[in-house]
C-alpha cells in the first residue's frame, strides 16, 4: 500500500504545504492504519461513523495517549479536507481527546550539574544548549554553522515548532566548545567535498535560489551524522544531522548515573531552563520569546512549577 496512488497524493500535498518529513511519515502511517481498520476500502467509501469507531478503538482497545489520538485525527482530517477535498460536517462535532494538564518535570540546578557531569563531547555540548538556550532536541540537532552568532552571543533557531524562527541566548560556557565543534565540522566537510559529497539539504527552494549554498561550510549542520545517507524524499546522498535518539540515550544514561529518581528527558532540560529563569526574576514575556511559545499561557505553566509546594508557606504539621 506504500506505493498506492492515494498515498502518493498525500505525500505530494504534504510537501506542497512544506510540512516536515516527520509529519509526512506520521500522517501516512495513520492514514494506512485507518484504511486497514476500515477493511482496506477507499476513504470515499468509508462512512463518517467509522472514523469515530477508529478513534474509539485507539482510545479504548489500544489505550493510546490523548496526543496520539489527536495526531491520528489530524491525519484523517488532512486526508479528507486537503487531499480528497471532502468537507465532512461530522468533523465539526468530533470531540478531540482532552490532554491531561500535567506539570512538567523540572530538575534543580544541582541535579542539572550532576547530569551534565556524566556527559562529554557532543552529548555534553548539546545538553548545554538544551538547558542553556531552552532548545527542543529537534531544534538543537538541526542547528547549522551560520546560526551561531558569537558576536552577539545568540543562537538563531530556524523553522522551530510552528515553522517559526526565533533568537535565543548563547551560553558563555558553550562558546569554546562550539568553536572547536565548528572546526571539526569544517575538516569533515572538506573531506566530504573531496569524496564528491558535501552538499547538505537546504530548506524550501534555497538550493535553486543559491546554487552554491548547499556546499558551503556555513550551511552545514553543526552536529553532523557519522555517516552519509540517502535523502528519503529525493534519494540524494548527503550528510544529515545527528540522530535525536542517540542524544536521548546518552542523557537517559547520565540521569541514571546521577541517581536522580525524576523521569527526566531532553525536554526536561528545556523545562528547567524556563523555570530557573523565572526563579532569577526574568519576566514571563522574555521567557516566552526565548522558548518560542505562540501564547504566553503556555509559558505560564512554569509559574505553577515555581510555586508548587507552596513556597514560603509553612506546613501546619511543622507547627504542631
């Protein structure tokens, strides 16, 4: 089914809208699952009530998370509205799964130091950017050489969540390591050019607008992969960025070695960045811009983290 005409149309529409490859894989996977659930019939032959049956199956039988249910629904809506041009009135009445409002896991400053002490090399540098710049792991591994501004001590985040650009702080402790990393990328890039490679993937149509940009150092990924691989969309061979799972495994190991009982991940360092800035009395709007949140309400959750446990409030049991 992977080569069906319908899925080809789905992929074409996704690329026309400049969605990420990650979204493309996710949407096509959910569309295939939905069609198979409905007996491998064409979507136009599927009754609207079957969409609800599929979502109920995911929630009740498969017990998937609310975010997963909503992702599946997004894929189905995209299929009918964007690909098939079908406006189903039933979509207006489908209830989205309600996500639980959980407070983010946050490490104390001492816990962050313990975790970082068990990292070295590229994993340590990336962890410093996650915590010191408030980056998502997907943003950190996609940083290019030109995005590092040593003069203004800032980092340019391109095509972040919501396809938005933003500027965030560049931690001073990472400057020297970043300079060394750029030198390593430069040597690796020169070797790739001698081997007939060295052309990195560029966003949108920049490759056509600037023909020589893809082979220049400034456009290379700051954290390149150890191997050259074929682009899943074009088949062109180039050096992609490092895998996020590699960093996640390294951080998980560091947390375990630190003896920290919290369920910490790469995103926990971003949460800790925002919380510690609040503790240092930086205003919420500044933190919102550094994190790239569209709505300040999203950033406000960190005020609840800072105030959790009723800081400043004496427990009555301590007065008995």
